C-alpha cells in the first residue's frame, strides 16, 4: 500500500494565499472526490501537488510513501508515481500523442528497461480500443485541435498507459457527453485497485454515479472543511453549499473568490 499525505499545506500565488492549511491523506485502493465552489483552490491543490512553479508552497508537507514530494522537481514527481490530468490540458504541437506516451512511460523506467516498441504499440492499441478512441488519435499532435471531450478522454489514455500510483483528475468530467462520461469512468474504474489511488476534483454527482468514491471532501476558503462518504456528494448536489457554510459559520466574504 502507498500513501499520499498532504499536511497543513499553505500555497500562495503571486503573494496571495490560496491554500490555507489543507490536510488530506489518500491511500492506494481508495478513490477520493473533492468538491467545492468555484475559486476555492481545488486546481491550486492539484498544481501544488504536481509542482507547478507558479504555486509557492509557503508551509506544510506533501509526503509520498515517506518521501518529501516538495523537494522533487516536476519530472521526479511523475517518476515517483504522481499523475495530474489538468482541468485545461495543454496542447503540445510537434509531439505526437504516441511519442509523448512512450517517453512518459520510459521516464518511469530504469535505463535498459525501456518498453519495447512492439509491446508499447500492442498496449496502446488495446487501451485506445478500450476507451473507444479512433486509431488516428495516436498520431496526432498532443491535444492539438482535440475537442474538449477528446482531451479528457486522452488524459485517461495517458493515465492508463503510464499507470501512476496516484492519479489527480481535475474536472475530468467537464464537457463530456453522456457516452464519453461512461467511457472515462470505465477507464478510472479499470485502474481502481491495490496499486492505485485517485483524487477526483468534480462539481457534479453525475461522475460519482459511475465511480463510487470512498471519501468525499468539501473544499472552501482554501481548506478541506468537511469530509464524508458518497452520501455527502448526494447532499451537495441536492442542497448546494449553503448548509455547510451555515453549519461551520463560514461568511461569504471569507471565501477566496474575489480577485486579488
Ligand atoms: N496562475 C494564477 N494566477 C493568479 N491567480 C490564480 C492563479 N491560479 C489560481 N488563481 C486564483 O486562485 C484562486 C483559486 O483558483 P483555483 O483554480 O484553485 O480554484 P478552483 O477551486 O479550482 O475553481 P474552479 O471550480 O472554478 O475550477 C482563484 O481566486 C484564482 O483566481
Ligand atoms: Mg479548478
């Protein structure tokens, strides 16, 4: 079993504090969902875990199986088993999807242990078929001209090929049609198991109808303010966030939605 621990994490962007003490522990074999109003720091948490340079960790810890993640460069974090599917995946013209995937897989392997081209192609074909992706997508430049839904599906392809220990999925369900939502969920459920833990950021219960989370967390004001099981997501869908604010005495003016 592996563990990703986030302890009292404080993060600033351009001198403004966005995360104000996030605590969260994810084990492999667990799926966690984070929900919360716009602008409360969910994507900031994802970027900080992955080591985006714009997000300055001012205090707190991120520990992956006893190792200090904050001391690792972005590529070292990926090698250590962390994977982020971004809310807005970037386009990389000039690099084909297949080339990108093969380098990403090999970056996690020792020298001399690289995946053979044959094995890579076999696995890529199989996974793309599983995700109902047209074959030509593998030869297109990464995300270039991909539709919103195609980008999201492609993030799941990457995750299934790279096989990270922890996948952080930022709004993987946004912009998906019903069939794509089912396919993306099928991919995530396929990863579920002993060697994989997942943190899904989502606004909607819809995704959680297909992937039952073990834990649901609510993020507000740059903190995890409430945690529960799958039923918490159902209540949020039905009632919104006002009841949590009332329960915890959170004032709207405290919420970090205003522009700096
Ligand atoms: N690169 C950046 N530069 C300036 N401000 C930023 C940057 N990234 C995030 N912020 C600010 O930090 C706050 C939290 O943003 P974040 O993207 O983490 O929210 P979120 O919870 O993911 O929201 P959403 O549900 O809308 O995706 C917002 O006020 C946002 O404007
Ligand atoms: Mg976001």
